[in-house]
C-alpha cells in the first residue's frame, strides 16, 4: 500500500506516519528528514538546500523528484511507503504519477490532514525530537511519560529544528497555501483524496486515518 500524507507543516504527518509504519509495515519517506540528513552530511544536495530550508521556502522540484525516485527504488519500499512531505507542488505531483506508472506502482490514498494555521504555529514552536531515535514530542501536547527521558529508547538528549521558529513558520505556511494546497483538487479528481480532522487528539487522528484507508 502506497499512501501520501498531505498537510501543512505541523499537521501531524510525521507523528502519524510513524504509527502507520508500525501497524502496516510500511516505510516512511520524509523528504524533510532526507534533506536534513543531506544538510548534516554536508553533501551537494545539503549545500543547495540549507538556506532555502532556513528561509521556509521550497527546495527546487528537480532535486526533490530525483531524491524520491531513487528512494522508492530501494528494496525496503517493496511492501509500500508513506510519503510525508512529498509531493508539495503540482510539478512534483505530476512527476510522482509518471514515476509510479513507470515503476508499476499504485497510489492507494492521499490523506489530507486539516489543521488551522493558528494551531500550527503552537505545534511547530513546541516541537522537539529525541536526538537518539527521532521520536517526536511537544512541550504541551505530547510530553514523554518521564520528563526528560524518551519513551521509545530511554535517550535523554533532545533536539529542535532550526526552522521551527515563529518567523519561519509564517513563510512555511505561506508556501503551503500558495504551492501545496493547490494539488488537493488534482487528487480529488482522481478519487483518492480523503480528508481527516487533524485538530483532534493524536489517537483520534490515527483512528480517522485507519477508517479512511479501510474505506479506500
Ligand atoms: P514539516 O514536516 O514541518 O512540514 P518538512 O520536514 O516536511 O517540514 O520540510 C522541511 C523543509 O524541507 C521545508 O520547509 C522545505 O524547505 C524542504 N522540503 C521538504 N520536502 C520538500 C519538497 N517535497 N519540496 C520542496 N521542499 C521540501
Ligand atoms: P508534521 O510532520 O506534519 O510537520 P509533526 O508530526 O511533527 O507534524 O507534529 C508537529 C508537532 O505537533 C509535534 O510536536 C507533535 O508532537 C505535535 N502533534 C502531532 N499531532 C498532534 C495532535 N493531533 N494534537 C496535538 N499535537 C500534535
Ligand atoms: Zn528516543
């Protein structure tokens, strides 16, 4: 099963992708995580992407399309994948369609996670992750069971993204509304789009996604 999680920054795509990964034995393909790894490694892609990401703008389509096309070819994707953060523009959505057709793969569903902008600002500015295993947390909405200790791995070091600031969030939201939201009707016409209310609790959102996938 190949699924797209589509929604604004902070909508909960990463949080839900991790749950789908476990339950359905799929692989989460987060283009944001892939780009951050490229920046950390200092490779060519990382050098090109760093400033763009810190400004809250979108990395050029050709770079993103090549990145995801190569990733889908890896053997761990054969049971299916969850795209988290891709596609984000009309050219990316069109390129995804042709690469899936070429590779003989089908798109099961596109899940739209709807969340209001004011809520997203709070979600993003309070977000942090375990430095060891990448588990996601939030200062108010998703705290570890024991303060300062990761639920998943027991790690005690946490990190925050350099682009998770109140100023950058505004550009990222503007990029979402101008460049990403316009691809929703494209998937609507294909009959694969399902919307969920992303403003409910994390477990409730998971239940809505499971319903949407089951009904597909
Ligand atoms: P969030 O999960 O908060 O929406 P991401 O981790 O998906 O953020 O993305 C972080 C940044 O990486 C984006 O602001 C953008 O600069 C870049 N990026 C990630 N995916 C894409 C993509 N598909 N196309 C262009 N830029 C991307
Ligand atoms: P995205 O990948 O779409 O940018 P994340 O999954 O990283 O979003 O979630 C952003 C922040 O909001 C994280 O700190 C996460 O713990 C928190 N969060 C995710 N889903 C919910 C929810 N349904 N209600 C409240 N907080 C949430
Ligand atoms: Zn951890």
